[in-house]
C-alpha cells in the first residue's frame, strides 16, 4: 500500500500529485457485484483556520436498497491550508482517520470531490483510492476543469467533460430540472463503470445517496446533533 508524508509545503504537494497521478489505474469495475458503497465527506466550522477542528465521516450503504450498514466519524484537525487544487492534502488525513474506524469493508468509495477531473489529474478521489488501494469515484457539485455540452433534462443523461482535449469525467444528471453533478474516475474504475454505479446509487436529490448521507452526517456531528462514539 502506498504511503507518504503529509507535512509538505504546497510546492512539494504539487510535485507529489504529479508523481502519484502516474500510479492511478483506470479499469472496468464489476458494478453488479458491488454490495457496499462508502461515501465520505468533511465539515469545517465557518471561517475555519488552518488548525481549526474538522469533522470527517464515512457512511457505508448496502445495495441495492441503499440501507445504512455503518457510519463512523472523527473530530480532528486539518493542518494543511486551503489551497485550490490541493484539497486532498487538507481533507484526506481526517478522512483516513475516520476510515480506520470502520468495521465493514466497502467495495467502492465515492468521494465528495474530483478524481481525474483535476488540473494534475489527481483529485481527492484518486488520492484516497490510491492510498486505500480500492475502487474510488469522485462526485463533485461543480466543475473544476474542462467543459461539456448541455446535458439533456433526463435522469441518466450525461455529457463528457473535456479538458485539454482529454475526457476527464462526465456531467451526469441524477434529477430532472436541477444542475448535473460531475463524475470522474478516482482509482481502479473506468468512467462508464463510475457513471453506472453513481446512477444506481441515486436517491431523490441531485447527489448520490452515499455522499449525501455522509454530508448530512458530518454536518450533524459539527452541530452537536449526533454524538461521536
């Protein structure tokens, strides 16, 4: 399993991204045999400083009903500053701390963020998937790089996201009459497999249920509505 130091300068982090991006594997995933899907998210206090408390959470859902199997969370500190393009160096350590508390073994991880749809082709979904050596998918609410054509207003419709002549993701519609989401490969999955799995994890909103549930969970932890175990 790949490991690396986290006490890096921004310049060192950029160089590490470039190096690790070469290790990302893009390959088909047997979606029909995926049973446990984990979603992860993180919640900061408003106007959080570099050393502010952060709540990180993992929610594991069981397919096909998308019933809750397990959820774990931690209150910790994110020591890396917020720098666009280096999000994973701020958010991955708290998420890995939460991951270590899981008793189940998810088949796939869906991260709230980018995968290959990143300036250096190494968003947080790639970073987590590589460090955990597991299939991972990035699902973001906004576009970071690239462009796409208009997405038809039908559930399941999508358009490729193209950056510098390369397809790096997909703008995918999970709900009519709302903005699409942005799906990209993290690790050990290809784009078509990622789209299929995200579609099969859709609920009643524009977001897939694993990351939606993770988002609700970490915000409830931050507000003190749910106690940490």
